[in-house]
């Protein structure tokens, strides 16, 4: 039994030595064609084995896939396997041997379908020192145009004294985010992965050092640019500004129509100061000199139905640290007033449906408005008589605006708009069947009455579903979509006539656009956001 156990141990040892002996220097995997594609003998699909130390553990860049970096004395490479976390575990500082196939993801060379062959040892932290580079070296020198190599790709890199100069630092982990940084030599991208810990931390304020993986993200060849830095841990952002570090971004909580609480966290006991106001000039400051790590400043006397800007400052014995600008909105104290921010409004399905409906609505009637006089002339109606058709549309529209407004007040704006859009579609189609002046007048009166009548109803729907303080923006957005529709209809009508020498397809197309507007508005549902409670008399 003892001899058999010794034989098994020796066999495993010899197997491990044999695997390591056949390992490829990682630096050899980063030689490419002139387009940045892995070249022979290690082209895409080639099976390779490498041995090195893990510089990025699993669960940093993906919660489910193996996506780690391994380095040896010649280079570093990304090791990837879909769903690999359930199969293999890589810890920081592990010495491992890995086998897989050469692959490329958005320009970055990696070992795909990777299998962890052997874990030789753990805790090799002395082999994790980053390479010091400048932003310019990362941007301009990662790809060597002399021998087409990328020796520093996937390496652990340190860049000194950088500042943020573009993009918005994420305040949650909803999506991957890229910001830009500069050290004065050049500007590069800093990638914040939604699966990593950095996406929940406050943005660095002032200069900082940054450690990260030198990666690449470029979707089309040549893959000779697009290099970025991907930090792994919160500790990879090394702030150089004195003062406490924000551990939680300032945020507004317990917001009502006249007050709000601003809360944030710091890594050491520090004072609490908040500047706030209706603009980024702020204007009002509140503070508390008590040294705490969990900060709360209560703002009172706010105006209902307003957007407020604020920023927080905390000071300790080493200095002061100031946050970026944030904002919140106080709800209205009027009964039934919707409570939302402008960003929420512009992303809401209600706003998107309204702008889409208005576009199709205006595209429906703009073509007939512009081209009907020409169409009537082509039917043999004298010019002086043909232009009066448009006059009839305009006069009928005056009555339509009043009538549809009254109907909207009585039966509801959406219900009347749905009916109006359907009627408008068939009103446009009616022009296909007319040839005589009297028939033109009849269709023009009906069509003008309907299309003009629908227009005021959009403003009613906006007012019913969005706060008063953003009426200008929301109505402006829907009007912009309508203007685009007004520009589309005449252009399409002219192209149709030039192609077919007939206006019939213009009116058929307008009918289809009108049906589109009708179907879109059917999906509109009133806002379901929280509404402010009535204020007692």
C-alpha cells in the first residue's frame, strides 16, 4: 500500500513537471499580423499551455465566467471560460498552469475555453508588482508597429498622478462604464466593470494613482489601438488628495416637498458640510463639525416641485475632501402632481410613446398638406381654385382645435386622440378617390378639422402625466418629434411622385403612417409613479 501511494505521488509530480516543461512563454502569444490578429505559430484556435501567477482573481470582471489574468516573466494574458467559476477557482497570487485555445475578444488576445491543469502554490504576492507606464505609452506604444507585438497587453500596470477628464463615474452597477483619465501625457479610457467593486464607490476627487489591467476594446480591425485600463479593486484607485475618502456617494433620502436628508460615508471620522441650491452655484451651506463616518445633514425650507443641486464636503485632520455634484427633485405639494426627475421623465415609456406618436401623426398630415395643391392641379383643377383647397383645410382646422379640445375635456384626451388619429389616417386616404373640386373641398374640410384637432391633445396628456416644472422640456421634446414628422412627409411625398409620377402612393403611405400613430398611442398608459399627498388646509 505504501509503495502504491509513493508511486501515485511521484506520477503526479512527474506529470506536473511535464506540463510546466511544455508551457509556452506568455510573451510569445502576443505576436500578431499587421492588423493586430494573433499570428502563427499561435494563431486563433491554437491549443496552448501557460504557467504563471494570477494577477486578477475570478469574480472581479465576471460573476459567472472565468475571466482572470495570468503573468509570467515574459508577459501576461487573459484566461477565459464561459461558466468557468463553477468549475475552477483562481485566487490572487496563485501559481497555475492553464490550457486552452488562443482567442481574441475585441482586439485582446486571450486563452479561451481554459482549463486549470495545476495549481502549484498560493500567496505569490511578491510577483504582483505592476509595470509603471504613462497614458501616452499605453495609448501609443502597446502595439509595436515594428514587430507587431503587444508585450504589455493584459499586464498589471500602474499610472501615476492621473485625473478624470471625461465621462461620468457610475453611481450604481447597472452597466459597464468607461470614463477617461489623463496624466498630462495623453488621455486613455478607464473601464469600470459592472461586476467589479468599483462601480459602487464614489469617483476620486482630484489626482490619483491607478492600477489596472492593460486591456483592449476595439470591435473592428485593425486591432492596433483602443487600449484601456481596467482596475480590479477599490484599492487600485490611490487618491493623492488629503482628507477622508468617501466610502458612499452623497445621496438624497427622505425627500418630501419641503425637506430632504443628505447622507454619505467616509473612511475616517470627519465633519459634514453640504452646499445646495437650484443651480450648481449652490448658494446655501449647512454643516456639522462632529467627526463621524456616517454623515447626515437635514435640508429644510425647500421649495416644492423644484430640482436641487448639492455636493458634500468632509474634513479630518489631514484635510478636506469634496464630492462631485448631485441632484434631487422635491415633489409638488399639489394633489395629483406626478413626482419624478427630469431624467426619469425623458426615459419613461410615456414620453417615448408621445414623441413616436407625434412623429407619425405629423408625418401623416404633412405630406397631404404640402402636395394636395399640386395633386389637384394634376387632376385638371385650375391653380387659383386648387390653392383654395388648402384654405379650406386651414379654416376647418380652427373649428377642429376647439371641438377636439371640448371632446378631450369631456371624454379624456387619450380617448379622443386615439379616435382622431384613426380618423386622420382615413382622411388622408380619402384624397386617393377624389378628382373634382367639390370632392377636394369635402375631404379637405374633414381632414383639416381632424388633424388640427388632434394637436392640442398632446399638451393635455403631457400635463396629466408629467410635473409642471418640466412642461417646457417634455412639450418641447414632443414638438421636436412633430417637426421631424412635418419634414418627413413632404420629402417622402416628393420622392414618391418623382419615382411613380403619381400622388396615389403618397396618400396610401400617409394612411399607413396614420395607422402607425393610432397603434402607438393605443399602448400609452398613464403614469404610475408616486404622487404627492394633498397638503392639509
